[in-house]
C-alpha cells in the first residue's frame, strides 16, 4: 500500500473527517478563540467579513466609524464569550448545548453526504440485499368475482368445474377478468394486499379458490407463475446507489458518534 | 489568526476529502421515451403534488428535519424516521411525487437557524434564531410570526434581501433537482421538479403549486419564482412560465390550492384591477392553470353549504376554514364565498365564457396533502400532521392552530390530506404531466378508489360489459373532456358512463353522484346534484334528490368500521333528465364512501387524546372527478 493509498484510506475514516472538518471550522471561525488565551486578535479577514455582513444588511458601505463600532462589538462578544466559558455558563445552557450538538451533527452529515460509492461497494451492497432488488413474481391468471360469501363462491366453483362459462357466473366488478404477466405488486395494488401471494400458492391450470380480495370472493385459474429473479447491478444501479448512500450516511453518523462515545465511560443510575 | 501547528496537514486532508466528492452520480435506468405507453390509460397513478420538506421556510421553522431525499424515499415506500422520532413507512407506495417547497425564502429559516449568531444584526432575526434553538415551542412561535409578517408585507429586510436570497435559492434549487433526478425512475416512480408560489396579499391565499414536465437540465436554468410580499399580480407567474417555456422548450403548469381561504380572490368574476375579465386574461388563466387542488389538509374546497344549500354533503372539511383567510387577518364574509369554491368557479367560468367567449375556470380536479412534514400521508390512520409541530400526540387534536392570530381554528379541523389520481398512459414525467394537461384526473380525500367517467352519444347497450373501457375511449371522451353538441351524429342527450370501485383495502361505497352546473338563456347559473347509483337500491329509494342515509358502522371505541353496508363497486350509464341541447353545462362525479373514523379517533385510541366538544369524529370520504363540459356549438 503506497502512502497515497494509506492517506486515502485514512481519509475515509469518519472520525478523521469529523476532526478535519472541525479543525477547518475552527481555523475559519475560531480566530484564536481559546478561552484560556488572554489575547484577542481581530484579523483582516474577520474585519472584511464583518463589513460584508453589514453591507448585506444596509446595502451601503459602513463608514470608518461604523467599522470601528463593529470591531468593538466583535471584541466585546469575544471577551464576554471567553469569560462566560471561564465561569462555566455554557454548561447548563440548554440552547447552547443543543446548538453545539447540532453543529457537530451537521459536520458529520455534510461529510457523509458527499461520498460517492465505487462499483465494488455497490456490488457488495447488492449482494448483501439481493431480495430488495429482485423482480416481483410475475403471474398470469383468470378470475371471476362472486358477490356474496365463501359458501356461495364454493357452489359457483362447483359449476365452473362442471364446465360452466365463467363470464356468465361472474358478478360485475371493474377488475380485469384476465391478467397477463403482471408483477405481484401491481396485482396487489388492484386487488388488495396479499392477493398475489394467495394466488401464487394455488394449484395451476384449473379453477380454484375462493380467494379473498379487498372486494370480496374470487375464483381463480392460475395459468403461469414466474418467480422473482435477482437483478444485475446494471439494472438496479440507481436504487442501489440511493439506498447505499442513505445507509452510508446513517452508518457514518453512528460511527462518528460511536468513536466519540468510546472515549467516555458511561454510568447510568436509574431511579 | 493563530493556527495550531498541525493545521496545514489536516486542512490538506479535508480538501482531499472534498476533491474526491466531485464526481457526479451515475444515472441509469430508463428515460421517459423508453417507457412503453399503453394505448389508452389502463390504470390510475396515485400521487401527491403538494409536499413540503425542511427546505420550506415554515416547515423548517415548525421543526421539520426531513429533506427532499427522505420525502422521496418515503413516497416510494421506504421507511424513514419522522421529525418527532416515530418510524414511518407508507403501506402503499405512491406512483409520483411533486415536492413543492415555498419559493419565497427557500431555505431561509434553515439558513437563519444555521447562521453564526454573531452575524445576525437584525434584532428580530436574532430573537428568532434563539427561539428556534429553544425547541418546538419557540419554533412554533417563530413560524406564526413569520407567516403573519409575510401576510402583512413586513418581513425583516435581511430575510427578503434579494441578492442573498438568490444565491441561497440557486444552491438549494440545483441541489434539490439533483436529488429529484436520482429518485425519478420512469416506469416505476416519477419524481417531478416543482415549487410552491406563495402569493398571500393581506393573508388571502393565492398559492399555486408549479410543476415542471422537465428534468434538471432545463429547470436549473431558472430559479423558482417568488412573488415576494404584497400584491404582485398572478399574471407575473404566467410571464415566468411563458419565459421558461420559450427559453428551454420545456413545459410547466400551475395548480391553485386552498381557494377556501382566499377570501373570494381565487376565482373572481373580474380581471386584475377590478374591471370585467377580458378574453385574453381568461385564456391565459385557463392555459396556465389546467388543474385545481380541490381538497387537502387545510380543508376542502369543492363546495360550501352557503352556496349549495340543497347539497347535504357540502359541509365536508369546512369547519374552521370558512371563517377567515389563511392567516385569519381578515374574516370571510358571505359575499366572498363564491370566489372560494371549485363548484362555483366552474359555474362562474360558464358565465365569463358567455360574455367573452373564453372560460378561465375550465379546470380539472386533484387532491393532495400540503403536508409540511416531508411525509406524503393521506389516510386517516396515518395522519402525520400538517407540520412537524403537530405530529401524532395526545394534544394535537384539541390544540388551537392559529397562524399569527388568536381567532379560533383547532387541530381536529385539519383533514388527513388528499391524493391525486391521474389516468396516464404510463408512469413517467411526460405521461403524467400530459394527462394533467388534458385534465384526466380526479381528487380523493385519501382513499384510493378507482373512478372512471366517460361522456358520449354512441355508447352501446353493453357499455359496462367486457372490455368496456377501451370501447368507451373509442366512442366518447373521458373526464376532463368536451362534448360538442353540434358534432356529426349527435342526437338527443349525451350518455355518461360512471364506474367507481372502492379502495381495495378501504371502505365500501355509499353512492355516486353527478354534479351538474349550467347557465340558462338569461345568463343565470344553476347547479343540481343527482344521485345516479347507490348501494342497497332495493331498500333505499329516492325522494326528490334525496336518498336515505347509507347507515353507519363506525365503532368509536376502536376507531374501526365494517363493510357490512355499502357496495364494493357502483357503476351505471346515466342520462341527464333535464338535458337542454342549447345550454352550456358541466358534469362531474362525486363518489361517497360509507362513514369511517376520522384521524382524531386514532389519536384517542393510540394516545388517549382528549377531544373538544364538537370535534368531528367520522366522515364520508370522497372523490371528485374533473368535469366533462357540454358545448352546444363545438
């Protein structure tokens, strides 16, 4: 492993991102804000920042006196902040705590969201979650709707098995009497949850049932059942990438927190 | 500035990390043009055209943590964690989704929340920033103030600062469109790019959802249009839409919503400035706004008992919403009601057409949620609330819901939200958008009933037998269509085929009605609601236009009902007994379910919620189709 590879690998560690981003923020905003440090430097960059903010608000340049005012206020902020921290005023402040937590979470999330997966990572994800990306079972069947209860449906079934015309025995319902090559989800969408699964379990080639849908009782003749098939990455890449991304984001957030948590000893006393 | 000694190295690593992220995501799957379209619409596609995420200024302030990605994942059927911490998964995924975040201040409250406090000079913004960090109560207060100030044209300058806002908007808009593209899978799930235009002079709701037919390549060339505060005319939105279409060759449409809280401004008889509406103005309105959202969480806008005293079902979703405009800054007076409701607008359209030759209110109907939680929930048993401040809890049903005002609207008056049913030839942006343009759509208050509606003169005796849908398309026009009384072969009254199938996992149907509106020779407007087919016809007989009620199987204690009354399907071929070939008219279908428990009862069951006296516990949920218009001459 070359140094560059090591470095790259190192940069994939959530904790490193966390610390690096934290350091970056510190570098930009911190401005030497160590509470123990008794010197305050207001840099050119900071003065420019203050001036720009002022311009956005008032739509004109601040006068030199106004710039001095901004700087004085900035120093006042800093002095009070440091003294407040010294006195521990940040410790019991719910707003402060929530704010600090949300900043930390934001840092982690921003890092995780930018990650682009490699083909190998996506393939590994697909291999581990094949069932999520398999095609639905495909079914072809005929059905008639029979108004009334199961008992009546059974007597109609007997007639069908004696060779009666299904169309003549069907009660009116606007669902297709003949379904060809429909995915299970599509069938459930039309007939109600679980209908496709119930049909898939039927002996094929003859009228049978009754099977309950969301509407009532149906008699069904299963003609063809093609089980769901596992899909190659190329066919489901978009969905896999979206899911990988989401899981990765959550995973990294958890890992970053865990890494920090690991540095602590936790004791809980429940009343 | 003093840096720790190790800084250059860590900085370098951070930058390396960022550089590695610049590769764009791989897009695969089918494009719109590769989807095989059916010869005619064979199935209805379900969606929500009106969902807000944390990018909406009010949604974020209300506490919503769920962004567009969570919203899309949820709509497609994945499990997400709602803002309040509950796990949420839609039992039946949707087919399409329009995330319609407010263009006004897009991302502004999030920016305010995330801003270093140091930079917030404006005392109001600073106070809001602090309040939002205090938690839910603070957020609620901020949102109420925000909406109120927006209605009064008094937002802090920094929030409406055009340059800062433009930059922020551009970033959010293009990031958003990238996410939408990642989830748009023609043939499986359609993710539209869109936004909400939030015009609200003095709190009168003139909002529209704007939907693009196109992908990121085109929509990234514009920013979502923000009318700002005050009185910008709606025609400015149409100018924006025209400019977009001209510059990109793309297509875009607008869907008005919550006319019920517009204080009469949504469907006016007059044009801008108060003079009679011109033909040119009417034409523009009809061309840009082919659909109206008739029902959603903030009430139902189909009809009102004040306007339709003979319609015993017109009171659905009116309580609380009909007393004032959106922000309750102004009370609603009776003279305003006619401009607030869809049925009246369809009638007014006929009157304006009689005068100018053009019908500005020739629109189709859809329902949607307007949820501000990132969760497109439309059912009574999964109502996640109008916004994240009122996600499921014991208190929400009885809590006052005042946006910036102290007058009374209460939690229970929210509806659980509606959905849009679209008869498209396939599931893709182009197929669904084109179906919307031809108004082949219907609104439901949540349940997914399948409703067909055709008009024509040449339906045979077997109009509901066998492969009748195919035949109906060949011999007539579907919902949203036009019947021409002077066409060749026209004789007598047209026939209407209507078929309603219950939601396969929902309640049985009570009845199917056809609502007719027409204009007489003297220019007077009329309406009548016909019961055309109903359950248990052997025991329920018509008296005038009234039927005995279907009954009621709701068990309050268990928030449940039984399908022992009603019918799974109602279908018939109907002819208007009063048909006058010389009168312009429209016909639309209203389907009513049997009574079912409202979301408040699930709150009682799950959270032991205490309800206020007068809380509505059950309702007959419904569907409204787009009309079919009859014209004596073409």
